[in-house]
C-alpha cells in the first residue's frame, strides 16, 4: 500500500482529459482523416466512422482506463497486479512498452519536420518558391538531409523528456494543458479564417456533403466497393486512438474514482473527433480556394499546403502557415510527451527507479534508437524491408500499427471479460465507479465484447496485412469470412457445451 500512496497523481480532471486526448490526437487526425472522409462520401462516411468509434474504440479505451485505475500502475505492473494466479497476462506488458519505443523511434523524427517548417514559415523560407521548389525543399532539404532530421529528432526528444523530468503535475500535465489549449484555439481561428476565403465553398462540398453514391462506388478514378469504405472507417476509428499499447492505460493509473470511465472516454473520443473534423474544415476549403489538389499524408502537409500558404500572399501566408505548423507541432508533441510518460513510468513501476533516473536512461536510449529511422530516409535508404514494407521507419510503423495495436486491443478486451483474466464483474465495478455515464452491462454487450469485438479487430488485422501486401480486399474478405465462420462454429460449440453441462447438473439434482 505504501507504493500506491507515493505514486504521483494528476492534479485535475481537465489535465487527465487533455493528456488522454493529446495522446490520441496525432498526425493521422490531420493528414489522413480529412482525406478519406472526402474520398469515401463526406458526412455519410463520418456517420459510419462514429459508429465504429462507439462500438470498437470506446470499449477498448474504457478497458485500458479501468486496468490502469484499478492497478494504479503502468504497463510494467498493471496486468501482474490484476491477473489471477498462475496466468501470464503480464507478459504483454513488456511487448506493449516495446511498442511505445517503436512508435517513438519514427514519430520523433516526423515530429521534427513540423518544428522545422514552423520556423521556416516564420522566417519566410517559402515566400516566392515555385511548386517544384516546395517539393524539393521537402524531399531534399528535409527528408534527404540527415543533419536536419537528426537535429529535429533531438529537439523533439529533449522537449519530450524535458517535460517528463519536471514531474507529472508540474511538467507533463501543465505543459500539455498549455499546448492542447493553444492547439484548439489555433484550429478554431484557422477554420474561421479559411471560411471567408473566396472559393472555399467547393472544399466544404467535397468534405462534408453526404454522398451515398461515393460511399458505395468511390469518389474518383477507379472507385471502390462498400467494403473498402467500411474498412476505411473501421481502420481509422481503431488506429486514431492509439489503443492497445497502454498509452491510455497509464493515465487511468493517475486518476481517482470520482468519475465513471465511460463518460471520461466519451469526452476524450469527442475531443479527438473534433480535432479530426476541424482539420478538414481548414485543409479542404483552403486548398479549394487556391486550386491546390489536397493529397494525404506527408504530401498534404509538406508539399500541398505550403503552396496554399504561398498563394495567400507573403504576409498572410506566413502568418497562417506558421500557425498551422505550430498547431501540428503541438499535436505531435502532445503525443510524444504522453507516450514518453508511459515509457518513463515502466521502470518506475517495475524496478522502483526514480523519475530522474528513468528519464535520463530513456533519454539516452531514445537518442540511439530513433537515429536509424532518421538515417533510413537518406544515407541508410539502401536498408530495405521488401517492396511492401520499405524503409526502417516504415518497418517500425508496420510492427506497431499493424500488429501491436490490434493484438493489444484484443488482449485488453479479453482480459476484462473472461474469467481467466481480470473478469467482467471486476471490470464493470471499476468502470462504473464514480459519477457519470455507466458502462452497459447486459448480456448482449458482454457477449459482444467477449466474442464479436475481438473478431472485428481480427478482421482489421487481416485486412491491414492484405492492404500492405497487395492482396485484393475481396479475397481478403473471403478469407476473413472463413475465419469468422470457423470462430462462430467454435463459439456455438462452447455455448452448446456449457448449456449441456448445466442441463446435466440440473438433472442430477
């Protein structure tokens, strides 16, 4: 009990919500969500996305928060504290932390890009550059320059661990509050500004007008099927919250039982969704106003948008562009700080290290571990992991996004719902402790979380592999349906066996 009393806690409910949302809000909210929303049917796609957020993302988030709050430990000791005797759920804690390291090994490099572009926007680096020169600045002056990438990476790591060493409340919570508040203010201001640009209406139409034809047949050359749309919504809803590697669990361990976890999870998801939708309200109207085609990913942020800012004029463009990349820097850094806190907490919980020792050791480790991702984009570009995965940073992303996130989320669900894990009753008691919205606890929801939701995650897992390795989604779906059918037969067999056992016991009585 002494260790639990000494454990640091967050100073406010707002701090918890902004920290959790800051971890969830990342680059995918800005450079992926708006693009796939416009591509797959606008507001019609958003409805499907929201459904999957509720039926898939919400339960896993509540599970993570519940495991953290009940154990009062990070991934270094959470499962071990709650698991039944002679079970090995705690093994995943080590894998989850490896996932956090892998995530930061490439995320710190990419985050440095935004800080660089923020400085360049302020100093007028892009003023007067042609479209080709803007592209060249990114491909050669940023990604192609290893000193630039290493400097940006080091700055991000220093900011992240520098925040963590100040303490949970004085560092992590206080600085994240400032960054997240500034992020929201900047976003709203930019969204209002672009709304008054001539020609912005076409961007709103592409982004938000419900297009049920595009939902089924695609919006653009080639088209797609309904399954592609469903998978896009399912995948975005799943990956946007960064669930499965304990990034949310750690913040559950820092809070009390004043508020129910379902209500808190809904607020975090609401903030994450607001930022994602608001990003589109900035990007598409601005691109439409200046006739720039909106791409996705790094091409959108570092090649398309600088041309948009240039078209606004030498003064307005520099101001708007600087605010945009400042907002993106805050989005990236809030994730870095949150994940670094999870990494720092691991040896503190598992080995009893002080915060200072945990920060300093991990600071040196991260400098070493993140370097290959930076060099893999230029001087080590010859290090390749096949045509389907590619560079070093792509491999790290593949291991985390396509493997540890879905597998970890499935394990959190099973741990909280089956008897050989923490168990349904313990989970519900923890999730519902405090004021606020309670978690639904009827048999249908329990059955869904134990049997159906893991199958959905399995489908996301299989479809992700098929997408990366070029397997047509129709073949992937047929394969997935065969697996689902097999699982359904097993589930049915288990249910019938249990019913038969109950009948036999009743007959013996």
